[in-house]
């Protein structure tokens, strides 16, 4: 959760919702343009000028009727067939000839994503605010068509861009309103990356929506889906053509840094030139007929010391597959040559681990811990928790306390390891302008804490200290319910379902009550017979401590750029903030019920356990920063490695996550990682 302290006073009146929508669209356009430009820079698209990929109209059986594409009135004369042939520089003009729905087809590596990104940037350059939608690229590999398209697009906007989860008086978020009111042009990249069993359902949803959109897919996946069924309604379609020898002759020598290197490319390309300008007669030429392979060849030969003439070795590269495998295999070693803090072999192994994770998901730092087998997560989280409990218990209560403390936190650590990592929300630390919300939370928290005292006193008196877990769970569940209700009344709050707020409160309160109950048992504290007022006061202190975090949190604004590292740093700050607010409260309660020295020991221990166990940052710290490097699956400097892979063009950044440059590269790295599994001392 991102934290910043805002010192300026807010406007006297909040802006109208329509103004917020327009401002959010403008901010989103700026973010999309910067992101797209950065993606092109890292792909090397603009230096030298990009290859002018050619495209033609798709076969008639893959395209809707021209009258439906153009929205021709019933009874009107049939329109002329659309002219959809062109090159990369023409893509925006071709799109404008349609009624707003275009399918971009091609083979794997043909440059579909590059063409779609170029289209988005050109539309952004000519966008008229208030009239034209904002093109936003969405990776379809993240979509499960069991989820409605509109809901998924909304979730993606909220995930990748700050501030779009802000909810108006109608209960609709900015992201959802942007989609519903036509502010967004979805550029949906990678239809073929959806599970094949969902292709027809996905196409049915895409056809049912009335919004304009751009869709990319491999030709064969789209063809299998629409033949025998229906094409994407009202959509024109183009097919990207293979590169020609002339495309390579103009481009690859320009990628060289020196004249001598350019001459090497010229001498390599000369034998590939057949009389009919068709590269398919030569395995190396055929392999270089896609922009992906050309980009890999550029990284290996233009940016490295190797000579491209080795591609002419027909004994070594007798098939197209052999050339493609060679380029994919050599890409990572090539980009990690020279000055580098890690070897190419290690980099390849670590990237392979990231590539082979289940479901080919994005590289989100908060979900990396979930890619570790559950049995290993249990060990990674339960052992340090048990050590913390044993040391703390031993120091406060001797050997018996050490055993009990270790066993208690071992159980809690195992439960945390069994569960999935929470998704970190993007929130800011702000008090200014939020007086009503702060007061709501500061009232709700003590009510829950007061309930602990009201229920806990008679229960402990009647049945013993361990019943404090029941009182803590019930009171904290009530506090969670009231907190959720208060947040729903705040138009700027991060609202969770009431059942979730209540459930989280139940679990946390039970664990906290059990902890205090065990401490009192170990300290041989007699059952309470008086001082009911002290119990109520201590309960209010605990409730106030837990409510502080919710009281001062507000959503991050749209203009704040989200990055993976910034999101983790913010979540760490929030975890530490909550740890520091909980530690004194538990220390006070323990000290009052047992001994002041025990309070000084137990308070920080409980705060540390809560700060790590209840937040995504804690899972990252234990599992990703310690367990995975210890077992060789990631480096110790994980962030530096991810940032460096991004700089070298192996990974690209998508909002708060990373993803691989191309699915074929990810497949290659995953395959090598799986093949080398037998030489490692752990199993995945």
C-alpha cells in the first residue's frame, strides 16, 4: 500500500464526477503514451527506424460483412470492399477506415504486439480530448473468460493504474465508468494465449460487446475458432505478411554499431537473396522472416561480438527450427555478456524459474511466494515463526515458555504458509480532508476492543485463559464488520466485501486472543476476579491500535505512477506502520496482565509477527528474498535482477508487474529449466 503524506488542504468542494472522469481519461492517456513509448524503446523499434511490416486484408471467411463493419443502414447500397492493405506506418489510417473493431492476425513472432502498440500510440498522438477514446493495451493471457469482459477490463485498469478504484455516489468505480461511457479503446493482445478450451466463449463475449476494440491473435488460433462458428462481429481483419529479403537488407545493417559490423550483415544477407525476393528458400532466411527472430538476431550479432555469418552454416542450421532454437538459446547469453553482476548461466536459470511458474502468470512480486509448493511455503514461514516464538517465550518465561511460544507461532506460521498471499492495495497515508473517515474508524476500533473486554472478562473468569481466543475472534469480527460498513460510507475508501472484512477480523482476533491467553497461562496469571474496568480500558487500547492503520489510509490518485518496486516499498511501509502501532498495544496489555518486562519483550515480538504475517511484503521477505535464493531459484538481489532484466529487454513492465518480452522466449527458458531439473538439489 503506497503511503505519502499530503500537506495541502483539499478544495472546498469535490470536483463533479464527470470532471473526474475526464481528468482520469487524460491521465490514463498520458500513462499509456509513456508506457507504450518505453516499450518501443526497449524493443529497439525506433532506432533505427522500425521495419515497415506489411499486412493485407484477411480471407473473407475470417471477416465480418463489409456492411456490418461499416454499420450500413438496411436497404442501403452495399459498400465497396474495404482497402486494408498497407505497412506499419499506415496502421492508424487503416483502423480509421473501419467502424472501430479490427483483428490483427499473424504467425507467432510476426510482430502483432508491435503493430498493436504502434496503432495505440498513433491514435494517442491524434486523440481529441472529450471525443476520442484512450487506447489501452490489455494482455489477454490474464483473462479467464469465465469472468465477464467488462468486469475483467475494470479489474485490469484498477490493477495497472492508480486511483481508478475510486467509487462515486452510485457505487460505480472510475474504471468501470470509463469503460461504460466509451472513454477506453481496449487493445486486446494475445487471443491465442487464452486457454484453447475458452476460445469460443471468449469470442462470444467479444462479439456481444458494443465497444470498439482491437484484437491480436495467431492466424491458426483465430481460424480454428471462427470456422464452423462466427467471426468477431462487426470486425475487419488484417494478416501480417512475412518479412522479405529487402526488409532485412534495409534494417539489419543499420542496427550495427560500426561500419565493419554492417559489412558483416551485408555479406551474410547477400547469399540469402533469391531471385524472387522470397526468403523461404533458405532455413536462415525463413527463420528471419519474423520481427521476433530479427530482434533476437540483432541482440545477438549487432549488439554482441559474434559474427552473423555463422547463420550460413547449413550443416549446423539445416532447418528453420534449428535456426530459431539457436536464436532463442543465444539471446540470454548475448544480452548478459560484458559487465554484469551475474553470469549468463545463472541469469538463464533464474529466468527459467520465473518462466515455468504455473499458469504462465505475470511476474507479480506478491504472487511469487505462491509459486512455491505449499509444503515448502509451510517450512519457509513456519520455521522462522517458531524461532521467534521460542526465543521470545524462553526469554520471558523460561524453557516452558520457549516450547509453548515456539509451538504457537509454528502453528500460526504454518497457517500463513498454507494460505495465498494477499494482493497489496494502493493506498496513501493522509489525514488532511478525511476528518469524518478518521473519526469513523477511531470510533469503530475501540468498539471492537471494548467488546473483547466485555466478553473476555466473564469467559476467562468462568472457563480459563484460552477462551480469550473466542472473545478476541468474536470482537474482532464485529470490528471488521463495522469497519467495512464505515468504509462503504466513504466514497474514497478501498471497499472490501463485508464478509471478507468480517472473516479477516475473525482470524486475526482469534490469533491475538490466543496469544494473550497463552502468555497469561505461562505467567500463571490468576483468573480475574475484579478490575473489570481495566479490562475494558485494555480492550479499547487494542482496538484503537488496530484502527489507526485504517483511519489514515486513502486511495492513491490517478496521477501517481504505479511501478512494481514502488508498490512493494509502500506495502513494506504500511506493514511496518501497523507493526509499530500494534506492538505498544500488545506490550501494554501483556505488561499490565503479567509483568512490565514481559510487555517490553512480547510487544515487539507480536508486532513483528503481525507486520510480516498479515501483509504481502512479509511473504515476499521470507519466501522470495530468503527461501528462493537459498534454494538457488532466484538471486539474493531479486529486485536488482528484475530491474536489470527489464533494462536488457528480457522482461517488460506492465503496471505493477513484469512479463516476458515474448511468449516464445518464455517457452524456451521454461523448457531449459525443466530439462535441467535433475541436476538441482531441490524439486519444484
